[in-house]
């Protein structure tokens, strides 16, 4: 990374200050979604090492997992392979009062499945033709659909892959598919271009976020989601702790004596 490029990256202190403001607003959004029984899907796609996981973590860090539900489906089982393609994804769609975040989605068919030959050209063509219709069906049914593509540059992706190789805490993030995506950069670029052309519609447009600077990307992403879901702050009564009742009072710590406690190593 060039020195001037590193200096342009957002400073941690500035990032954390802005992130706190946005996370507070996400909590207000959460209240509004619950009260009004909104159904929201936010899906993330992008190249490997584009920062999807970190962005999703920033979104969900301070909110309830019962409202913000993250879906990261594994490879389909033998049974799922015989189902309609969209079937296993639609099972994860939100009920009223939920925001479902797809960490990769049905667009696997337009990306890794297509590039790596896991689907046939005919299956790929059929997906690109039917996907906008399926999404319009969901939107007409009242679902708010937000599609985000995180775009990382070639040099930055290489830097992040090398960081994973050298860091035992991140080596698990580096899979054989990641190595193939690195090797076949332009194949993935062409697949991306075709996907965006065929599936960015008036009803469900794609929004692209440059993610070479992870901190800026996370903030821009959260700000976009907040803008894309119309909401207002829900007025709440101030919470006051009730007085504890002394009824049935006893020494509730005495019973713990002699029980197995974890060794306090720290």
C-alpha cells in the first residue's frame, strides 16, 4: 500500500465516532421495523475479501439478532439441489418486523456457480431472466429489497489475501474458492458486469460501494440502508427499574458454595 494511499484511509477515531451515531440510528430503525411489521431484505454481494463480513458485523453489532437476522447459507445439500433454485432462499425471507441480511444470496448463481462451472450455461441464462421477476414478486408483496455490491480493487484484494495467509486468526477465511477468485479476476469481472446489466432494475436496483477503505465503506453502507428504509423514531416511555421484592428472601449465594466454578485465570 502506498504511503499517500494509507494516509487517506479513515482514521479509527473518526470512524468510531461516526459509527456510533449510525448504530444509534439503526436501533431507532429497529424499533420502527418492529412496530410497523416491516419486512426487509438486505443482500450483500461482491468479490472475495471485499469486506462483506465486516460490514455486516458493523450493522448488527448493537441491534437485536431477532430483528436483524443474518443468513449465510452453506452449499446446497443433495436434496436442495433437486428443489426450485430460489426455494431455499425464500424459506429465509423475513416475517413482519424482521430485517434479513443475506451474506451472499441467490446471486451465487450469477457469480461463483457460473464462473466455476457449478451450473450450466442454460441454468445461468434462466436465472438472469427469472431473477428480476422473482424480485418484483417479492417487492409487490411488500418486501423492501436492498441490493449492495461491495467493489474492492485488484491491489487491495491481493493485500487482504496476503494478510489472511500470514494471520492465524484469519487463515480460516481463505478457501480454495477464494484462491480461484483471485486467479480468475477477469472472469469474475465479466460475470459481475453481466449480472449488473441483467438484474439492476427499476424495482430492485444494485447499489455499488467501493470498499478499498473498509471503514468508509461500512459507514456509507449503513447510511444508505438507513436512507433506503423510511422510518421515524418511536417515542418510548422512560424505563425505570422496579423496586426489588423482599418476599421469600434468603441467602441465595450460600447454595453456590462448594459448586464447580471456572478457574479465574484473568
